């Protein structure tokens, strides 16, 4: 089934319909999407990482969930498939797909599907409307980067902090200096490196084409990314799509809290990834982290002094095609150590096509 999930698009498969061996599975996925080829002319890929994604959904492997979800990110122009991270945009379609395929049989006007995200071992709960027992994709909700409106899919995350890196702040620091650049290295569902745009010689308000055309900027981002990988417990990230690299700047609108430009990791995201947005919003909420000065200015000040401080708020992240809101709930202890209680966002999803795909011969 081809679906739009959030601001991404990709193929959703039942786990039983793909080879169990990872090498054979990845080879099949590459032949299905048409990689490696920049146009992916001989497959169903969208010639961009955001529109060339794969979700593998199957029966749950843990008793407290309803389904398993494995996210795969095929490269467009290289024969590579990564399972190193989750995708929160594709996650928005997992619950509806599970209902469509009969893995879950909810009753009433609303489904609540507990999803085991295999990539990191964490859990997400997807809540979305039903009509006659099937997903109702029509609705009034709009999200930045997607034309029109659709039904809301609420995603609440459990225990995503440190899912890939082992800790919310892998180095134990709110800020580090990596390759001469001040950064916050954070993992609240997605490993991310947060940097001030101004520190890299750009405003953070440029369009994606301009940023991608800046060879100096991209080379510097890649140096920082490769150096940050081992610091974050990710090892050599030369062939990986993580960590995501996000430039932050003061908000440009009265409704925004912070402006973002994200690389995934080499192409500039036309919006912002779901779990990447959660990580960046969390960093912005932490006093002492990169970008907090922009959020603090928009919010009107710091948390109260003394003792533990609770921060429970929605952070509006501006991106190239709109605004993304991420809710973060965390406590900052007396010694400054943060503890994340929960995170949640609203996305939409839509079924685009249901049928048979014919892979390129092996």
C-alpha cells in the first residue's frame, strides 16, 4: 500500500510479504523503489528521501503492543537501506494500515493502536477516527508541507528518550563544541545535532535549494556529523542517515517559537521530521542548550529558580513550508539534569494506492 504519512510518502508492507533475511529484504526494497538512480525511473521511489520510504508492519513481538513497525530508509542514489532510526511521519500511517490489513480490529468511532517501533524498541500510540470500522482519512486538520486537510492522527510517544543513543543527552552535556561548532547532541526519538544557523554563516531562513547549493555549508555540516556520531554512541555514521542536522534561528512569525532548517542528512528537509522535531523542541526547552535563547525570548523567560522545574509546553517550530508543533513535558532537576516524561504531536495520513508492485529483476 502506498501512503502519505505526515510530510513523507512510501510503501507499507506486511512483514510476512517480505523476506525475513535482512540482506534479501533490503535487496528487494532497493529493486522495488528503483535505487540506486537519482530519478528512480524503474521503481516506485519518489526521487527524494522524503518520498522514498518503507514501513514494514506485522504482528506484535511484545505483549503490551498491537503491532510491530520497522522503518527502512532506502537511499536514492546508493545501494543502501538504513534501519538506524525511526520515522515519525511514516508512523502516522502505521495504525491505519494495520486496520486496513486486519492486524487490528477496533470498534467504535476511534482507534487507539499501540505500536512497537522496532528500530529503537520504544512505543507510540496512534489515535485516529474510524468509519464503519475502517480508517476515516477525511478531516479538517492541516499540517505544514501538505496541501489540503485530512483526519488528525495523534501520536504519543513512550520512552523514546535515548532510544538510539542510550541517553537523552549522549555526552551528558547540554552543549558541546564539535569541529569548532557549538552543538547540542540530543536523542528524544531521533538523534539530532542542533546548531545556530548564524554560527555557520547563514541566517537559517534560506530556502532548501539555496542551502543545498552551499557547498561550504554542506561540507562543514558533514564534518560535524561524522565527528558527532561517535560522541553520540552511533559509531561511524559515514554511511548512515543519522544524526539529523538542524540549524536553528529566532522565529520569523508571531506564532513561531524557533525557526529550523534540517538536513536528512545531506538533503535539506522541505519541512521537518516528526521525531527530529521532537528532539529539536526538547533541546530548545532546555536552559543551556543550543537554541534555548530563541525559545526563551519567544516564551518570555526562564523556568523559576531553585529545585526541580517542570516544563510542559507546545513548541512551534517554523520550517521551510510551514510550522510544526511538538508537545514536550520534562523536568529539570536541581543539578540541571533533564528527565522527559512524554512527547506528542499531531499528524495526518492518507491511503494513496493499494495493489501489487513489480520489482526490478534481481
